[in-house]
C-alpha cells in the first residue's frame, strides 16, 4: 500500500495471532472511505454501508508493520477527548452530539482499537511482555493518526468513544495520554444489568470461559447471568475509579439533555453548532439507529419493570462504586 493511498483509507480489521507478543505481525484489512465522514452511530455501521454500496468500497490487505510505517509518516495526534462507558448508558448519544461539530472526527467503538487494548501477554516472559506493551502503544498511536488524517490529509480534531470493555484499559490509555480530557458515561447499575443480560459484551463472553478469562480474568463458570453481569459491571466501575482524575467528568444517563451536551463539548474544548435545533434533534431519534428513522422512546420505565430480585442483588455490589464514581467525577 503506497503512502498516497492512506488518504481516504482506514483499517477495519486487525487479525492478531493468538500470541501477538511472540508473533508480532498481523493482517490488516483496509477499506476505502474517500472523504466520507464517520456519520453512523458506530464505526462498523459506516464500514458496513460502504461494503454494501453499489459498487462496494474497495478493500485491501497489508501487514501490521506497513500500517505502522504509513501512520508514522503522519504527525502524532493527541485526541481532543475520550469517551469511556459501562455499556447501555448514553455514550452513543454523546458521540452523536459531538459529531455535529465542524472539523471533528468521532471514532465510535473501533474494533481494531478494542482488540489492541484487550490482547495481553501475561503468559510470556518479561521481555516479550514489555515488547508487546510498547507495540500496543505504537499501534494505538498509529490508529489515532490514521483516523484524524484520513479525510483531507490534514489532522482533524479526534474524539474516541471506546467500547465498554475498553474501560478495563482506561488506566493504561490515561498513562499514555494523561492530558486528554475524558468523559465517563454511567447509569443505574440495575438498569445496565437488565440491558446487559440481553445484549452487549457479557452475553457474548460468558459462554466462552477462555474468552472470559482474557477479558475479565475469570471464567464465570457456574455463575447465573445476573451474577456474571453484576461482577463484570463492578469491574468496569472499579477500573474507572482507578483511572478517574481532574481531567475526567462522569455523566449519568439520567442527566443527559441538550444543555449537558454543550457542557460536555465545552469540557472537550469542542464548539457545537449554535443552533439549538442541531443538538435537540439528536434527542429525537434512537441513538443506535444508523438510518435515523427510529424515534426515541425512553426505555427507563421498561427497564425498571424488568428488574428482578436477582438483578437487584447483583446490582447491590455495584452501588458503592457507582456512587463514588459519580461523586469523584461530578460537574
């Protein structure tokens, strides 16, 4: 892949070897976007639209060293902000609002980035583990440079919304980028568990003990779904508590409104459109709908009705963490 081709192209998949600390190369699959913005709620939504277009977007493959080399020819990018979240708590709504700002690229839930932050080298010796940690940082910096520069060849301001599981790597990311302001999105733990039992990371990981160990450090064998989700959520909240500092603000789902969105943008030093309608419109549609045709309806009454005694018990272990996190990141 020639350097000239990096403009308008982004990686959509990095196929790591099961032991990346030992086998450091990987296949990187790229897709051509041209100057198309990442307008859909999730990065994969944009990629899917392009793949299914007429004609479909071009796709090519390189090695990981080629990606690092090409990104290394671009200026290093310090993101304008990070959005971490505990799942199903309004982070997509926040990302959609920031996307209304001019000159800002919002990357929402990059799976290559998630994979880089999830894969560890615990079973390797100190040398290989240290080498993989350096490699991980290089890969993250490469992705940030590519994301910020792909549209015009000039860096746009970059905001990264991580997947929920990436909150477990928040301390690591903060150690690399200590000056980048962070938003941490949370919600009533019982409501998060209700949603998490139906979709999200926990149901997809729980049936696979090896994957569960890779992500959380424990297999979950013999746990009920409620206990598993509650323990996972507690781990998310603890990870956020371990990383929160004066550069972080915590936003609760129940407090999301157009005024708070403008406060979030101001904290990230991003200027949203002056017209109130631009932000108010974000609240009228379901945030995860890429077609923007589904009208928003609050799911809080339904979720509250679905909270069983077992869910309430699982959420109880999360409440002190949730309360402390809200307090330490208060506006």
